[in-house]
């Protein structure tokens, strides 16, 4: 007898099942995209744009007036620390206020005999003192940001200031003997400060603010012609691109110097800045580098500029990044 193949048909999904599946998929997608939607919305807030313009109008002229002051560069962290001070200092108030909340939950916020201050209040006050330095360094770093980074940074700062204000109100309530409101204000302060920390993390890891912009620069791995020798007279500079890498060339007293043209601080092109002697100034935020060795002369940059070897060959100025690739040995 002939065999008859019977096709197996999957049961059709009802409209309710399809709708449920789409809803579930949408919810799963939202779990991974909510932060993108959040910062897209933040960038559209008109009140934040207006506040950014107002605060910049007050803070920026003050910073520009004192930017050559050593204390201002130290607040950035600069060449001495090798990275910004603000992220490290921010750990202090967060840690101290977290301990305050823990003591509140454990009921250890009872004043010490003969004192109006309890252990939780002491930690709260210490966190407020640490917050002063944290806010000061944060404002200093904020003045050397631009565009969307500046607006998101301002939102980060607004949240931090709100957290500080709530913590100050909590401490005042403790000193007045109102333990219940003090606990609630302290927990709210920590929540707002944690939200500010999340926004700060987005700035560093999502927007690459205050990171070394030339950390991965290495090429070209062979000698490459940059410009004819006659195109670079003495005491002149020029920016060129060699195999995808931006390079700043400078000739001084007959000697050739080549640096990565992308500023390590915020990615500005150094070739668009002023050169005095052998010192180039970044046109974005005023960082200064020595063209001879790439070292920082003045911040806010934290990392020196990579130096590229140069030579003159057959009437051309040639540059090279990393060492040439070793040739494979003959067998």
C-alpha cells in the first residue's frame, strides 16, 4: 500500500497571543534601551538649555580669568595626578552618606552622652565637607566641556547639588532632635546622589568625557610621506593625515617635531591652536604641550601627547608611529 505523508501544521497563534508576544518583546527591549531614551530626553529639555546658558555666562568668565592659576590646574588633577580628581573625590560623600543610612537602619543614630551629635550625624557632616571639594572640582571640570557633554554634565551637577541640600537638611533635623525626618532626608539624599553618580558614569563611559583620546593611537607602522620638505619652513606648523592618523608637524631651529594632532584631553586639533616657541596651545580648552617631547605644560589635559619619529628622505618629510613590523625570517 502506498504511504501517505501527512504534513504537520503548527496551530495558528491567536491575535491575543501575538499581542502578548509583541508586548513581552517590547518590554524586554525597553529594559535595554531605557537609558538611551533617558539621555535623549535630557538633551531635549529646554529648561536645561536655558540653565546651561545662564550658568555658563557666570562661571565661564570667572574660569577664563583664573585658568592660568596653579590652583585651578590642581583642581583638574592635571599632569600631577594623571587623571581628574573629581571622580575620586565623589567616592567620599557617597561612602560617608551610605554609612549614615546604614547607622539609621540599625538604630545607631542616638546622640552620644553630652553631645547633640550622633554617629550618623557625624558621618553626614563629614560627607558634607567632602562634598565641598567634590562640587568645586566638578564645576572646574565642567567649564572645559562642550555641547551635549556640557548639558548632561550640568544635569549631573544639579542632581549632586540637590543631594547636598537634602543631606544638609537631614543634618539640621538631627541637630534639632527630629530623628524621623532626618532619616528620611538622608535616605532621599543618598538616592539622588546615586542617580547623579549614574549620570556621571554615562559621561565617562558613554560620552568618553575626561578620557585619554589618544590612548590607542599607534600607526603608521612604517615610514610614510607627510609633506614635501619645502612646505614646512622654519618656525612653522601644519596638520596632516597619514594613514588615518592626524599628525602635527613643526620645524624649529631646523629640527623637526611630530605629535599626535588630536588633543588627549577632548580631541581638539592642535594644528588649529597657537604655537609660541615650541609650545602649542589646544584651541578647545587651552591645554599646552611641548612640541619637542609631548609633555604637558599646562592643563586641563591629564595625558601627554604621543611623539612620532620624523625624518627627511628624498625631499619629503616622513613620519612613523609604532616600530616597523619585523620581517618574517626566511626558511
